[in-house]
C-alpha cells in the first residue's frame, strides 16, 4: 500500500506525485523523492524497483520481509533493514513485544521506506523534517538519519519497561513465597531482552560504519548525527547487557532462596513433628500392659501424665523457638 | 559416482561430455565445465584431480570426507567444504540431524562438486542456473555462489524446527510434572544447535572473505551475492546464539522449578502427615491404662474422642488450606 | 544555576566575568574561560551554547542529562560526559550509590562543565588548578584533565567499599546460618558493581583515545596525564571484574553451603526422630493384649522395659554421635 | 640419547654421520642434517647447541623441558615446542593422557628434534620422508612440516576417544541411578579435554603464522602445507570447544536429574509411609480404653477393623498409583 | 631505605657511589647506575627523582605504591610496576599470598628499583648480572630484563602450589563427607588464582610491547629475552585460566555430589524408618481392645507376633539392601 510519495527540492516539498512520475523527479539534480510503502504487493515493489533502479538482492530481502537489521551498500545506494520494537497486548491479554520491520532504500535522490507488521508509521518524521528545511536540504542522507533516529528513539520506552520489570522483580526476590512468580517473570524478562537485543545489536554494527573512516557518499556531512544514533544504540546495548547479567544472577539467587526456604520448611515441620511424637511415646508407655506400673494406680496419674506431656512440649517449643525453628 | 558432467559456453549448456574430455573443454577460453560427483571411488577422484589439475592436499581432504566447513584458496582456484544439514528419522524413530558434506573445487573454468552422505543433490541448482544464462555467464564464480546459497537456504527449515522446539519447551516449562521431559528435550535441543552451529560458523568465516577487501579472482563481480550469503549465515548464527542462551537459561529455570515443586510436595506431605499423627496421639492418650481416667467412663466418651479428632483435623485442614499447603 | 565563570590568561585568573562577556574573552588568543553550571535551566544552557558556539547535538545530550559516559569530538571541540558515583543514604536508611552526571564542553579557549544530580562540586579542582599556574597555562586541555582525574579519583573510595563488602561476606560465607543474609548482600554487591562498571567502562574507552596515536588538538602535550587517568580507570575496571567473578563464585558456593546445611539438618532430625520412634515401638509391643506375655507379669517388667528403651536410645545416640549426626 | 643423525642432499640420504661432523655438513649449500635426540643429557644438548649454533634461550627451554607449545623465530631459525598427547594406562589401571614434549630446532640446513617423555618416536616420519625425495628436497621446512603434521595427526584418536566418551555419558545421563558415575566421568572428561586443549590451542596460534602474510624464510613454499596443519588444529579446537560446552550442559542437566530423582524418591517414601501410618491410627483408635465402644463388642469387630485398614490402604494405593507416586 | 647504589662501565662494576653523585655518573656515555630502594621515604624518592630526572606522574605512582602491574614509556625512559607474589603464613597460621610491588624506572643510563612490602630483594639478580659482564654490557635494558625475569620466575612455585592444591581437591571431590572442606578449599583456591592473575595478566600485556614491532629504545637488542619473559607469563596465564575453569567445574560437581549424598541419606533414613514403623503398626493391631481377637488367646500368640515383626523386617531389610538403600 502506497502511504505517500512526495518530491522535495532545496529542502522544501514540491508536490505529492504519482508513483509513475518518480523516475522523472529522481533525474532532476537538486530534487529528491521520498516514498513510503506499507506491506506492499509484489507489483508495487516491482514498480518501485524499476523507478528507482534498486538492486535485485535488496528487493528480494524487502519482499520476504524477515531480515536481520543491517545497513548495506549497493554501489552508491544504501539498503537498510530496521526493526522497530513495540509493546503490544498478546492474545492472552499480557504484554508482549512486536518486532516490526522497516526496509529503507536510500539513493542520492530518493528514500523509499517499506514498512512491515508495525502499525506505527513515520508520518511524524516527515512532518518534523518538513518543518526544518535547512536540515532537509541535506537530502536523502538526512531523511535516512531521521528515520533511523526515530526507530531508535522508540526502543527507549521498551527498554525502560524492562528495567522497571527488573526492579520490580528485585523487590520481590527476597520475599518468601514469591519464588515461582519470580522465576517465570525472570524468564519472560530474559526472553524480551533477547528480542530487543536482536533488533539493536546488528543495527549498532551497521550504524558504526556511517561515521568516521570511510563513509558512504550519501551520509557525508551527517557523521555527527549518525554518531549520535550509534551512541544511543550503544547505550541501549550496554543497558541490555547489564540487565541480562543481573537476570542471570537473579535466577541463581532465586534458586538459592528456594533451597533456603525449603530448608526452613523442613526444620519447621520437624519441630512440629517432634511436638506430636514425643507425647505419643509417653502415651505409648502408659499404654503398656505391665502388671506392676505404680503410676497407673495413682489418683492423679492421668492428669500428671498429661501434664508431663504438656511440660515437655512447652520445653521443646521454647527450645525450638530459641533456634528459630518454629 | 558421476552424477553429471556438462560444458557451458557463454552461460548456455553446450553438451553433456564424457569425463575424459574435460581437460579439453577446460582449455577453451569462454567455456566452463560443471561436474557433480556423489561419493566417488578413489579412481574417479584421481581422474578428476588429473583432468582439473587439483591440489593434492585438497583432494586428500575431499577423499577422507570428514572436514570442517571452510573456503580455501589454492593459487587461482578455490576449495570449499560445505556441510548441508538435514532432518532425518533416526534409528529409534525420532528426528535427528544428518550432517552431509559437499566438497567444491572451483577454478577459472570449472566447478567440481563432490557430495558425501546427504541424499539431497543439486539438480535444482543446475536447472535454475541454466534458466538464467545472463547470470550463468559469470561462470564458475556464479555456480559456486549458487551451490553455497542452496546449502545455506537448507539451514533455515532446520533452524525453524529448533526455534519451534524451544517455543514448545517454553510453553511446558512452568507446567508442573513436565520437568523430566523438559530437561531431556532441552539437552537434545542444545545438542542439535551445536551440530548446526558447527556447520554454519566456519562457513560464515569463509564466506566473509569473498566480498569487500581482497577477493579471490574467481569471485570478482559476485561481491554482493556472497555478502547476501554471508548475511544469511550471520542471521542463522545470531539465531543459534540466541536459542543457545535461552536454552541455558531454560535449564537453570527448570532446575529451579524442580526444586520448587519438591518444596511444595514436602509441604503437602507434611500437612497430610499431621492430619494422621495428631489423632494418633489422641488415640494413644485414651489408650493409656491409668486407673482413673474420667473420660473413659463417660457413655459418650468414645464418640467424643472421635469428634475431637475430627474437629482438630478439620481445624488443621482449614489452616493448611489457608497457607496453601494442601 | 551558574556556579562560577572565570577568565584565565597565561595560567592566571583574570577576573570573574558575567556570562554575557564570555564570547568576548573567548576571542582573545592567550585567554580561556572556565564556566561551571549546576542543573541549568533551558535558557542558561541556550545562552552558553550561543556564547561558546556549541554543537546542537551535544547541547541536546547535556539538556536531557541521562547519557552514558563518553568523550566525543565535535570538530575542534570535545564533548565529554562523566558520571561521578557517590555513596549516599537511601530512603530506607541503607547505603546506596548515586550516579551523578557531569557534561563537559571543551574548546580551544573554554571549558564548560554542567553538573547534574551530584552535590559534590569541582571547587577544589579550580582551587588546586589556580595554585599551579605552570600547569594551568596548558589551558582548556589541562582543566579537562583535572576534572576527569577528579571524577576518577572519587571512584576509588566507592570501589574500596565494594572490596571491603566482599571480604566481609567472604568471612561469613562458611559460617552456618548466614546464608540468607549472604545471598542478599551478594546480590546487592553485584548490583552496585554494575552501577560502577557502567560509569567506568565507557569512560575508559573514551580516555584511551586521548593519548598515543591521533589525539584531539586540545589534548596535545597532555598524553602522559590522560594515560595516567586511563591507567586508573583500567585498575578500577580489573578490580570490578575480579570482584564480579568472585561474587559469581560466592553465590554458587553459598548455594552449596545451603544444600550442605540442609543435608545436615535432615540427618540431625532423622537421628532425633529415631530416638523417639524406637521406644515408641517397644511401648507398642508391651501394649499388645496377648493373654500370655511373660514379661508383663514380672514385678520389674515395667522398669526393665523403660531400661531397655533407655539403653537402646543411649546406644543409638552414641552411634549417631560417632557419625556426626547429632 | 642420540636416536639418529643423518645428512641429506637433494632430498636423498647421504649417510648416517657422527655428531661431531654435523657442523661440516651444515656448511655445504644443498645439504641438510636431521638429528633426533631422546631425553638428551646436558652434554649431548650442549654439543648440538654448538654444532648448530642454537640460541641460548631456546636451548634452556629444551633443557628444562616443560614448555607450552609454541613456534618462535630466532633470527633465521625456528624453535618449536610440540606436545604429543597419548592415551596410556595410569597407575590405577585406568586410561590417562600422557603429555609428551618434542622440541624442534629448524635452521636453513638442519632439523634437530628433542623428544621428552613420549615413547612414540618419529621413525615413521623419517621413513615416509625418505620415500618422497621430491618433497624432501624442500629441505628443513618440509621435515618440520612432516613432524608437526605427525604430532597433530596423533591428536585425532585421542579426540575421538573423548567424543565417544561424551556420547556414552549422554546415553546414560537420563538413566536413573547413574548420576554418581556420570558426574565422575563428566569431570574426568572435562579434565582430559583441558589437557588436549592446552596442547592444541597454542600450537594453532603458532602454526597460523607459518602461512599467508609474512612467513619465516624456512617455511617458504610450504604455505599450503602449514595451512593444512592449521586447519586440522582448528578442527580439533572447535571439536574440543563443542565437547566442553556439552560437558558443562551435561553437568547441569545431571544436577537436574539428581534433584528430580530425589523428588521422586521423596514422594514414593511418603506414599508408602501413609500406607503404614493410616492403619496405625485405626489400630490406635481401637486400642483406646473407653468403657463403651460398641465395635469392640462385635463378634466380627476385629476382622472388620482389619478389613477397614485393608480397604483404606487399597484405596490409597490406587490413588497414589494414579498420580504416579508408587 | 637505600639498599645499594652502584655505577657500572662496560658491564663491570666501577664503584658503590653515594646517591648525590648519581647525576654525575649518569652523564658519562658508557656508564650506567643501578640503584635499589626499599620502601623509601618521601625525601629519598624526591632526591632520586631529581638525580635521574624522573617524570612526576611516575614518581607519584611509585610513592603511593598501590598500582597495577604495567610498563609505560615516559619519553625515552620506561616506568614499570611489577608485583611479586609470595607465599606467606597468614595471621591465622594458614598459607596466604602476599602481593609485593616493585617499581622500576629505566633510562638510557640508569635503573632504579623501588621495592614495597615484599621481603625478598634482588641481591641475587645483581650478583648474577655482575658475573655476566658480556650481558651486563647491554646496560639498563638488560638489568630491566633480569629484574622482570626474576619476578616472573618467582610466580612458578606459587602456581605449582595452586596446581597441587587443585589436584588434592580433585582426589577428594568424589569422596563422601568431604563436601564442606572441598567447597571451602575451592573458594580459597579461586581467590588465590585471582590474586596471581591480577599480577600476571597486566604484566603480560606490558611485556608484549617490548619485542617485535616498535620497541622502546632501551630494550633494543633484547627482543628475544623479553619474548622469553612474555612466553613464561603466557604459560602462567593459560595455566591459571585452566585451573579457573576446572575450579568452576569442580564447584558445580561438588554441588552435584552434595545433592546426591543428600538423596542417599534420605533413602537410607526412610528405609530404617520403615523397619521401625511396620512393627509399630503390628503392635498397634494387637493392642486393640476387641473382645474377640483369636490370636490373643493363643499360648504362642506373643512370640508369633514378635516373629512376624522380625520376619517382615528381615524381608524389608533384604529388599532395601537389594536396591542399595541401607
């Protein structure tokens, strides 16, 4: 589906143009065309490939739409795969992470973005870019930066959620009785971290090639902007690694807490068990059928026996309490 | 066994040729020969080595047929070892992974593929290549790409199976009573991951040398194609690493679930134990032989005793239920 | 909030100047201006950006104030983010680590430091620098070094606390009954280590680019000083890694101790259980109602039975003691 | 002990020569001398050092004989330390790994091998080399290759044993009751892996410098041969890493199996315990001494009581069986 | 404290000189001065700094005396921090590791060593160096090598102790009842490994820069000697890593052994418990007060009951023995 197709000149919007005029505008020197597609049909993509002269392998990648994030050069043009990550409600009503895909073809005079799966478009990016003609003058390189920056900025709320989740679990981890919930949440947290990590890390690698050293022609003069994007990705990366490390430790610690609490339950049970079995022994003794058992003859034998039981239990209880077993 | 031996000129099939004519066709400038062997005898391989002038060490490797994947230069020619991985039924009826081997000798004017163990041949690659004469014109380099690409493409369904297996286990991991099955499946999953990893990682390393920087003569002009292969391998690699990481975590988590469920069983048993031992104590008390035990004389002493037992058990049961022990 | 704004010439203080005169002093060749802000308003920062001609992206970073530590070049100037780490009392009265932020803009003729969150200012750095005019003559590069060095020096007491904490835990780890406390402290120690690590590691990376090889113009002649800073950071880094490694081991060892102590408790309980159940069996036997049980008729049958119980318990006790179960 | 000392010319054996003539043959241009020592005395080694003009530090290393594998250049000559690994019977009759040492000095016109600890000599290498004069013509570099190749080839059967051992353990790991044996075997396997790894990894590093890039003069023209050796070492290396990874996982899995089986034993015991304690309670009830207990008067009271016990136990048993506890 | 201060010329000792004459001797071309200090006062170090013209930062490092090992260039001179590690008796009479520090300043014409904490001096190094004038002629570079080599050689006995300790623990790890001791020893071993590792690893890094590639002027011609030192450090490094790996595995294995032995104890206790509770049930049955219990009337009822108890216990015992529970 074609979302929009606009020609720009000197940083200013010229016109919404029909897709068959693209190749004409692309040929003009100071002009560039910015096209946005959403889950295009085979025909739409083929048309674009022809209008812009895109490389077959890149188009194949965009068509199949299940790529890893990357930024590749095809001659003078760039092909980038970005993966926005969004929080959505899963089928079971719980939060889940949705990994979208945005394929961006960037040439000297054009930017073509192909969006898959994610509902969240780039209208805001276009609006903001059109408000800053002095930057938009940089052309395709700037638009590419703006798109990438937008995708990266969307990672931060997702990451904040994961950090908050870790802190919530940390508050629970030494609370008795929460081990099962903790372990499920830690596993789920780890799983989401991996999802985010798989979106971020390859992109960091790709962005790192867009500043310093040899830089693709299209990104000339944008070095500090792409370094800023890289820097954000790097920050996300180290935060992810930090959370991962703490999750691993938390799982171990949780295992320790489970063992500890089992150990405590065992002791408590044993203590209460003793409070029952000791009087049982006494009752057993006075249940023996010996002819001559003087206590049995006593008038207060029975209450005395009960008293002994009680006293022994009280002593045991006091003792167990002292060592923290009950 | 010789599967096929075909000469091509300008990207078009010239003829099926007998193996003794190979050296003649190889000498023609615009011509190249594409030979496919399957588990060749010593003699067949020696003949090929002579016809193509293959390096002794490479032929030794192909003969012994248990190499790690690699791509090596011998002067102007390349020697590659690829390992297709296929899902097969093991002897015990369960799925297993079969690691095949394809040794490819590539020279300016020839491609020789030697297939071991795997049943799945490269007929489809040949057919498709012959349908695209404009690409086949690139000669041996393109055929090499097509073979590699085909082997790599076959990894994806295997990888998908492993991902699905992980997801199936994840659905089971917090279900009580499935710990033993989970642990067996996780170990088996890990084992298969390693099999796939050992096929993929060295090939990724080898493919990485076929684009950018200094590239073997044979692969000139194919850079973007080999980068595409590398990119697929990289994607497989990171997916494998991701699954591995989750498997490790899942094994730990499973261990935690085992401990937890043991802890719960202990508590449950203790609770039920208490429901038996407490009445036993009461029965023991009324089984004592004291002369003077007033309750024993009561008409309703017996039902009262039973009633006390019942009431205490009900109270205990209610209490245990409240703390979730029964 | 503007803390101070001073112009220096030839390493000596010229005057406290109002912020609107900055651009005038910056233009003088042998002069440089050193400004310190604390949590500035939007307007204050915008004014500085104009006076010094700061890069928009760097100013954005300083404004949002939640960056990772870094040292970046913007043309001839540097932008550094430092994270001082301080020990503070948390809300619950326990020690916690506060991560501050100091953004430093360094140009040929100016240094601007923007402090966030941390209470601990750089007055001492300024005082010391003014006492050493021969070093202050180096200008902005030296001031930048002095600030960085000061931030790094503040890591050492924090690190010492963490080392002391590890040693304290190590003394406790093989003491019975301290497992729960140990595990909580180990987790908390790990968490703090990560906080410090995230402040130190990226700065080490940044500082490493300020000596040897190609060095930013501003830092020329200061190589040995920045290497010294790097060296301190490296020392902190390896110490952190060492503590981390030991923490991981300590958590594992602690888990082992928990299992061991559970095992010992189980044995002890079982031993005491046996001391009760064996006499209970004997009592049960003499509680049987057989017509002919000769012992029951004996005058000393009852004390004999009690004696037998006692002797068996003593034997058992002696035996259990020998194997260390009681 | 001098094993052999032979002069070669143009790839053909000239003569067995006495050690004092070595320096004379070494001076001839097309000639080279190949000497083999086994655990030489101080004097033998000193003599060789003088005849060949060996570097003092290398000779010191060869004398002390406990080096790590390495390949070092001393001016025009090479000094290599290889560690053959052999399976031997240990003192307790069990298989163990013996790490030998072979120090090789290689110069333009000589090869000196000094063997320590290992019984397995290099006679076969010499014999094969003498059968291939066209290769032996390459001189000292070829002999060095042949020795290295021979040592590396001997790693394969050792590695195969370790792989087989892992597979054997894997077959046992989910079998009940084998946990203790498994854990001992896994530890032993890990220990042997480390022994092999310490022999292989440094040699891989050393061999990697003998092909491609700048290569020592002696090894010119042998690049493809040394790459082949490197390739074998790399294969061994990755296999070792793979086994190591699986051993770690297997130890974890084994720990899980132990916990699981403990959990199952606990349940089983508890179930059987219930089958005893429940009838005990009933017996206790009918052992009470209440005056009025109607059941006691019944003619069939006793068999009825026994019947009730039996029925309850059967019900319990059926119930436990259903949940898999007995 | 000044230990010694000697001038050398052409590799031969000229004289013990007073420290105020140092600067004079240092100026002579073929002469060099070798000074050894032990825990110098502030004044002694300041004097040396002046006489030799040492860099302020290096002197600061030597003064504070708690550096990480390193080798740094200051212009033409080198500053090295070495950490000898010695086995000492700790306060509690147990072996402990003492980490000393030796700061070495090396210039074209001087070597100054500043020793901290360690009692073990370098008198032997000086004596040996003076015996080898042909090597001492190399001047300061050789002395620096000799000092470094000496420090590194002292690591080996410490490392051997750690290896022996690991082997001792390995012999104990599968022995029942040693788990607690093992776990304490493993932790202590790990702690010492880290101490040694922190002394060795940074020095290895530093030494690696003293041979091959660009080498400091002072170390010219000593490349093979420093490579030898590097090689020793590398060997120590890999051995440490190997032990560390095995320690980690051993801790895991030990944990498995603890679980296993707990599992065995549980079974054993349960078995003995059954041998008591089953006869208790029988006794309970014959303690019931039913009017009509034919067995009670039998003359041999009582011994029969006892017999039944015994037979059942024997059968159970035989059964438990068969499955290895008692």
